[in-house]
C-alpha cells in the first residue's frame, strides 16, 4: 500500500469503511466516463413539458379571446387610442391571412405545440417529434417577426393581446431550444 493511500485510510473516522470494494482498481478522475446531459429539474422531474403546457394553455386562451373579439368587437378590453390601439390592429387587413383571421392560426399553433410538448411526447425517442418541436418554434418565431413588422412598421400601432401571444411564443422558443438535450430523442442518441 502506498503512503498516500495509507494516510487517507488513517484520516477516515473509525468505523467508516472504504466505499470502494476491495480488489478493484481505482480510476483516475480523467478516466471517468463523461456524465450524460442533465435531464431533471426540481425533485427529479423534467420541468420543460409542464412549462410548455402552461404556455400553450395561455396561448390557447388568448387566441380564443381574440377570435371572440374578431366576431364581436365590443368584447375587446384594451386601449383604443395612441400607439397602443388593439382595435385598429385587430380590424386591419393584417389581421387576416388568406381571408382567415390570424387568431385561428394562433389557436391551431398552440394546440399542436401543446400536443407535441406533452411529457410523454417530450420523452419520446421519435426523431420526428423532436425535430417537429424545433420546426414548430422556429415557424412560430417567423410568424411573430412578420406580425410585429405589420404592427410596428405598417400600422404604427400595437395590440397588447397580440404582444402577449408574441411573448409566449418567444418564451416557448427559448424553452424548447434550450431543452434539446433533455428530450427522449437526444438522450437516446447520447446513449448510442
């Protein structure tokens, strides 16, 4: 036994056995395998699918409200003067794409993203789900850029409800992209 090992054993409190089974060689820290990506949040549960679910529910709620306002403008609760003018934005030609009100697209988007961000879908090893989530949030950000351009540059007005949807979409983008390594697909590739 080397002097270093003997001194370590002597420093150990009485009654405490070595955690290493006898007869097995020790590894140096450099030879230890690299740990896999961190997959769990507080309490050992992944938090991203739950956060995304909450974001999608909020997005669905705002989209339904904006659909109601589209067909019953008197239901609008927002400023109608100055730069913040929800009514002008929601009645503008930019509020429809191919004669379909934009809130329909928002509703479909948040429902679809909610489904592919469920905890079971997040843990799935299916490549199409993992890449579908990435494609979905990238498409969402693309739509946000287009709509913000319409509001700020074309109309010179801002809708607070629309801004809420834009912020939710941006947060969803950050959560999905930053959580790539915690998806079932990425973890299965890590193990290979």
